[in-house]
C-alpha cells in the first residue's frame, strides 16, 4: 500500500474464487455499503482476475474507514486484503471532471497497436497457434468490457426491485438472526463486526443452547430496520446466509 495515495476506489484481493460474479458483487455491496454510499463494484469472470474486485465509494473518507475496519476480515472463509486502487475509476473521473473519453480511446488504441505488433513478431517466429489463442482471449476481454456497464446497471435495478418486493414484518428494535455457522455460535463478536457500524447498535447476543440463532439489539425499530435491509441474505460464510427477522414482542 506504500506509495499509493488515498482515493475512493479500493482494490480487494485474496477473495474466494469459487464464488459466482453476481454473488460476489452482492456480498461485497452488503458488507462495504455499511461505510458509505457505493458508486461502483467491479468483478469479472476473467481467470486472471478471479478472487479480486474493485469497490468505489462516493468519498475518500468512507473508503479509508472501510479499508481499516475490514482489513483481514474472514470473508467466505478467506482473509480479505484491501488497499487503495492504483488508478482512479471511470465513474469517479467523470464526477470530478478528469475523465477524458478521447484519452481513454487513445490509450486503448495504443494498447491494440502494441498487441498487433506482438502478434506480428510471434507470427514471424512461427507461433501461429499461440497467436490464435491470444486473439480469442483478447476478443473475449473486449466483449466483457462492452458488457460491463450494462451488467452494472442490471445489478442496480435488481437491488432496487428486491428492496421493493421485500415483505416487512412489524418493526421491532431487536432483530432475530437465524442460520448462523457453527463458528458463530457462542461468539457474538462475529456478528458485532457486521452490525456495529449501523446507527443505534447496542449489542449482539447468543442465547443459551446449541441452536444457530442470535439476537441483535438496536436503540429504535427504525435503526434495526436499516440493518435488516442491508444485511438480509448476507453470506457470513460460503454455506451460510443470514436470515433476519424482527424478534417477537
């Protein structure tokens, strides 16, 4: 992280590469949105980028807080490694006026020219088979880049629809958490890490017995509702998604 100036975009790696892209993006959104508004999340199916993602916040303070709070956290059975991204994301550049579509096109054109030159040299050396494979990979990467913006928009729409369709019970300031993993039973701190950044958080409680359940207390029903909406279905491990409801009065 030395030498990389603070900025809104975070680079997260050492992620579980068995996760599907949409599942990973949704889980990252639920986890990182606790620290501030998220403008963009990038994760691709490209093999060399598996286990990596970029999360862009609206401001640097939120990005810094998220990095400090979540650094090394166990996320789908692996310890996350987080640092500031080396370059500014396109969405941030558009907002602060530094984005230049012309410059971006010029960079891409130079990259294409370099690739063509490499291919020419390889063909000259007789590496036709290797060139054919590289052509295929390059076309695939270009197609993914064209689809990336459309995919982000679809993800945003899905999140909006899900929140609209979610059925709410009678609000209560105590949340009832089900489907906890074995390592969380008797370990309220594991839940506290997720819930403590929401306004009004009081404590996480594990009741006596061996049932995979817990209670999380907030000061008001409104504050409890915010946490419930944000973390409903959050995968605390690869096989365990949180099931959250209001505790019965």
